[in-house]
């Protein structure tokens, strides 16, 4: 520093005047042995980095372009993605115009001497600028005052996901850029070349996703402090389903088919059929728990894979219940037949049934003769209630009794061995129909 010393009686005052830094004199920054850059003499004389270009006048046009280097992780539980990007910003500062038609790349540390836009990433959870071996920044100055400012940034950005169709889902994520303090009266953000301003995203190879398409947007963000220009890169990610087919869908389908093996085993083989049913149920339960462990427990979406696993579990459990019903009906039928039954006993029962039938027939005939306006006909199963002299509540009771007899008849299993015969056809048929509706809904709707 340039120092002037003034002496006064009994007082010594030292006044230090800081030397004004000039961007054009490289000797001031790096030493006296370095030559000055041509045309930069006194370029920043009177330059104020705290004031934007065209201060008090028209807004500054900031043109941006992006290179997506990588998208390292996409988290469904945290609903975010991590990307490394090369952010390039261009604007014109008339205070930095110099003669000639060349451009000069300056040391990145000189960015501290220039005005730069206060761009930030909207919905960013955490970000950092790479600094190995030095800060990954670039400053290039053109003769017309245009400045190119490039950065390499790694950022984790929130992405709201709809996982109702997981793993057949397509997620739409955004990367949004906006000025923190300058509203649209001071700074206007634009894409340099529209959709061509973004590069590298079409070459990405992700573990679970494929980039379907991407496009750029320009919008405005209305805040309490003003209206801000916002640049949006929106891209769609389609999940690769092959992994989940091999990991979850195929094993669960095979477990359902394994549960059908019990239909070909006789009802007397209780250990075999019980072992198949219980084993398939437990295996399906383990598969369901494993599919949920990949996502956070706080995620309350009912996903497509949960629906399919629930369908498979229902069919497996239904096969186990089918055997329980068939075995119970068979045991009840066997219990109804006592060992003492023989030809004489059967003849006695037939005679008793004939006598009871004759008695009922004679009683009904005499009752019909007494009540001429009543027609109550007794059939083998139901009673037809059409009596004109019957009271209303008696008719209701009669009709309800007939309905109950019919319902019980529908659910009465006459031959338990037919249950397995029908199950061999109905279970695979229903499972195929459910699969058709399931895949059609989640793939095309």
C-alpha cells in the first residue's frame, strides 16, 4: 500500500491508501514478471461488481445451457434425485467491452472481481461446487462484453413421484433455475437454444430407468417479493420392469400354480395337501415382505406390485380354504353313514318315509277340503304360499322359509369330490382373467 507519514509533535499518524486493482494489469495479480493482457489496460477502472450491468435501466438477459454429466441415484423413499451438471451462463456487460475480436479465458479466481448472477436451483436439498484440484469454474470474456460463466455442480433435487403404478410407472422430474434476489425487472433468464440448450441427458444409462423424453420451459415464479423468471428442464423417466418381472412377478405366479397341485391329490392325503397349502402361503408372505422392504415404511402408496401380490396371496389362500371345505364336507358325509346300516334298516327307513308321506298327504287333503279358498301345495322341497285367507305375516314367514331352503340347497355340497374337479378349471381360469385385466389396466390406462 501507498503510505504517507505525517509527523506532529508527540503524535505520529500513518494514512494508508489501498492500491486500486486493475483487471488489465496481470502484474498486479500475479507478479511483476508477467506481461499485461492486450487491450485490458484500465478495463475495470471504476467498475463496481456490486451493481449489475445496465443498473437502473433495462434488465440483464441471462442465457443458459446445461450439460447433464450423470444422474447417480433416484430415490423413491426420499423422492429425490442426485445429478451432476455443467451450468453455463452468458450475459453482456457493456463495462467490459474492449477492442478486438478475440476472447480470453481468465483465471477462475477473477470471478471475485466481476458481477455474476445469483442463480440457484429450486427445490434443491443439498448442492456443492466441485473444487478438486481447484474450483471447477470458468470465466471467458469476449470483446463485445459478453461473459461466459461455467460451473460444475452436484445437486440433490426433490422430485414428487406418483408410485401408484410402481413398477410400471413413469416419473416426471424437474430441474429449475431461478434468480434469488433479482426479479424480472432486473434479470431475465432464457434458454440459449431452446431444447438444444440441454445436452447429455439422452446418453444417460440409469440402472432402473430409461429417459423417455425431455423438454425445456420458461415460466414465472410469483413470490411476495416480486415476479421471478424461472427456467425449467423437465424430463420423464420410465422404469425398467424386466428386473421386477424376474424378481417378483414370476416367483409369485409360480407359487400360485404350485398351490393348484393340491387339487390333483386325494382328499384323504391330509398331510400332503396341508403341507402344500401352508408352504405356499408362507412363501408368498415372505415375498410380499421383501418387496416392501425396498421402499420406506412411510410410503403409503398402494402400488401396482402390491395389488398383484395381494391377488396371488388370495388365490393361494383360496386353494387352502378349498381343501378345508372339501375335507369337512367329506367328513360330514361319512359321519352320516353309520356302520349298522343294512338292507333291513334301509327298508325300514323307506317304510317310515312312505308312512310319513301318506300321513302328510292325507292331512293336507283334509285341510284343503275344509278351506276352499286356500291353495297350499306341498312339494318335495318348498311350499307354495298362495292362500287367500292366510294372514300377511304368515305369508311372509312362508316365503322366507322357502328362500332359506333354496339358499341352503345352493350351498349344500352333495359330492365333495366334485369340489376339486371344479377347482382344477375355475382357479386357473379366474387367475388368467384377473391377469388380463391387471396388465391391461396398468399398462394402457
